[in-house]
C-alpha cells in the first residue's frame, strides 16, 4: 500500500486492492493494456499517489467492444430468461451492500468525499438501483395495437410491438459520484439485455474497478457482458464513442464533452443519451419555512463539495427574507468542517483534482473582480497538496456575471433577491440559463409550488427539498443539460429499441 494513505485506517480489502496492479477487464478476464502504460490515481486531500491503473487506448477499446459484441450476438445474456437476469442483477445489489465499507472508503480516497457520506448515500443508492432494475427485467413489454388499414378493406391484421435491447453500449461516467454513476449505467443496460463497455473517469476509477472485481469473483455474469477499460478521455473515451460496433453511447459529464461525444457518435448514428451540466436555481418565497429553506439551500450547493450537476448554485430569495436567508447560509458555510474525506469529523472534503481546484478558484476570483460580495468563504488552499476550497457565498450578483452564467461545479452559491413580481417573471429569471437540469422551490403555498413547477424548464423540480433521489424517479435535463433520462422506467428507453410487427390474418 502507498505510504500516503497509511495515516488512514482502511478496510483490509481496500489495502489489498490498492496494492494490486489494476488491469483492464475484457471478455471476463483481467488483461494488460496494449500500451503497457499506467496512470496514477491520487488522494485529493494530499495530492499523493494511492494507486496505479492501466491506461487503455483504442486497441483495448476495440477488444472490449468486440467482446461485448460477441456476447450480445451469441445471446448468452440477451436470450437468458428475464427472471434469471433479474436474479443476477439483484445479486449485484446484495454484493454492493456486503462490501459497503470498502466501496465507501475507495470513493473517499479517490474522490475526496467524506467516507460517512459515501457509506450512507453513494453505496446504498448504488445497490438500490440494481434491485429496482432487477424487478424491471421481467416487465419490459410491448403492446398489442388495434389496426385499421384503409387501403386493404376487409383484411384482418394482428399488430404488436416488441421492446428489444439496443445492443452493445459504450458507457462513459464522471468523477463526482463514481460508484453511483457506474450503477446508474450498468443496471438498466443489463436489465434491457445489453452488453457493456464501461469507461470510468481517470480521476476516480477505483470503485468501478473494485465493483467489477466483486462481480467477477462472484462468477455471475457471462464473459463479455461487462467490460471495463480505464484510461483518459482522448485515448479511451473518444474511441469508444466513435466505435462502429457500438450501438449506443451513454455519457454523464460536462456539457462541453457531451457535445464532443455527440459528434463522435454520429459516424454510425448510434443512439446517444447525455446527462450533462446544470446551473440550478433555488427559489425561496417569503412564506416558506425559512429555517428549513436555509438548511435546504445550503445543502443544495454544499453537498458533495458542490460537485453536483444539479447543485443549487443560483439562489433567489424574496427581498423580505433575503438578508436572513443569505446570512443563514453564510453561517452554515462558515461552520462546515473542511478536511480529508477519510477523517471522521470532515463534513466537506477536497475537490477531486488540481484541475478542478484551479477552475473553481478562478471562478471565485472572477466573482470578486466582477463586483460580487463574498459574505462567506471565498478562500482556497492547496498548500498541503490537497485541493481544498471553502464553502463560498456571493451576494450582489446578477445574471450578467460569469459566476452566475457558467457552471462552477464547486461549493459556490450566487445569491440574488427578487421583489413582489409575478411568478412569470421569477420563472423567467430561473430559466435564464442554457441549462435545465433541476430547481427547487420553497413555499407553503401549494398553488405557487405547482405553478412554479410547471413554469420552470428543468427535468427535476423539488418543492421544499433539494437533492432527493430514488431509483424510481427519472433524472435528466432540458436544453444543454442533456438528452434522455436516468433511473425510473424511463431509463429503459435509453437501452431498448421498439419493433412493430404486423401479421396478415
């Protein structure tokens, strides 16, 4: 085990896993990368190496895709009974729960998030999506359609639809929720009968690799059904998106990269689903439970260090309560304990990488330069080698500021008051963004809540809450926040094709 993590007490399995060579997983085997090269994975709390992973390239992707293609075309997974598939998918959920402690520690070690949060949220939500999807394995159905053919009077036809797996799926996941994003991708694809090539983020590949190892050791998936290639976006992600034998690409990440993925996938017009960025508004009306709204708005932006696509990064509070709200959130920000994710007392860990640290620090400085008032935080520190940014609250912001327009992906919220204007005007302000992933509305007036939910152009609107997720709830965005939905039965549309069959009786 690398000396940089000896100060942390880790699960024995974690220590063993970190000390091992991390290979690629192709056709049911752990294999060396074509290049023979590896890359370092760091602890974002120290900037020190904790593991090395294989650096996959286009040749590795080609082998993985061919393995997935062979598995799909052979029917080894597709033709298995839906009941049996469901049992296997459920078993994966059980295995995740069994290994909760080590998976939570791996999330904390390479992402930086507090280990307690990973153990209480990331890991259980990951097992839950497998169990939810296991139930759908036996419920993917077509329809019988009454048919009237106007140009063949008197003829009788029987028409119905089949919902079939789309085929080989290339899945590219981000670094903010590494295990959960792997689960969100793998579970529905398996349920639909697809085969998979997964490319984890190079910053946080450990939990996806360990999950794959757990599944492999259990011997429950036929070879080639799940393949995992680690590496950098340009070397492994781009060839996966471009590969002509891939039928569908699912990507979660930034809007900028999502646009690149879309272009790369156009060669064979493969299906594409995208869960991208956000600039989500939190709107607090004067009649709201203000204490609850303050706590909720703070959690909306500071959860997971603000590294959430649906983070409530734009705060709108009515002028009657603006001072109380902004001061309340500032007070919470000032009292959040920032430190290494593996320390029990830590409430907010470091940002995932130096690149992300520099990006967020740049936005903070931009906000100061453009006239924003820092009422909490505004400071950042990498002197220890870690990437620590303190929870930051800006007041005196407006819609023209870079800080307000662009996704920061860090613990920074921009607060703006609104006056007694129409709901239409408030909704227009909330919608004044290229994104449309999520929003939250805080009010005791049920009529206002429903009207605002209808007016806000976002894939999710929370009322008197934020960051509430369940495997049954579809999640995705409008506008530049993406295409398609994750979770719920809606996600199965990403991984299936509809076939119409008509029989002349």
